[in-house]
């Protein structure tokens, strides 16, 4: 059974940083595209960043220069380093693992940016 377990969310002040982790089990992690999404109340789930097994990255404009996606294939873990956080970054953050035929999601972790 494939499981994606996120950690690292919480409450942080504006301008602060958080690092989200997503531990993957039950699948050969290295062959998948890893990604992070977020969803705020009343809004659609939004793609933030992706990182392919070849090292290609994508960032949505709102997080470029502030967020960094990474992965450790040996540990079957993906990360999202979030710096210069803003109140509008408040959301539930989800990790995602995707191939041509399969997609898996984490359970989500809450990130709240507030003073």
C-alpha cells in the first residue's frame, strides 16, 4: 500500500520559514514526479511546485524565489522549503507523487502564517 505522510506544518509569523517533509512508502519513489499543492478554504487546490526524477523543476509564480522543492531518492522523501512566508500562504499543503498512470496524495498538513 502506497502511503505519503507529511510533516512540518504549523504556525509561523510572517517572514518566517518552514520545511515540509513527505515520507513515501510502498512505491519505487525515484521514477515519479514529486509535487506540492495547497488548498485554502473556498479555493481550488493549487499546484505550487514539481520536481521530476531528472531534476527538472516548476514553480508557480506566487512562490518563485521563496519556496524550494527537493527530494531524497535514497530516503523516499520529498521536501518543500518555504521562506519569507506571507499570510496568504496559509493553507493545507499536500504532497503528490505522479507517474503516467498513477497519482498519490498525502493527507495534508496545515500551515498558518499569522502574527
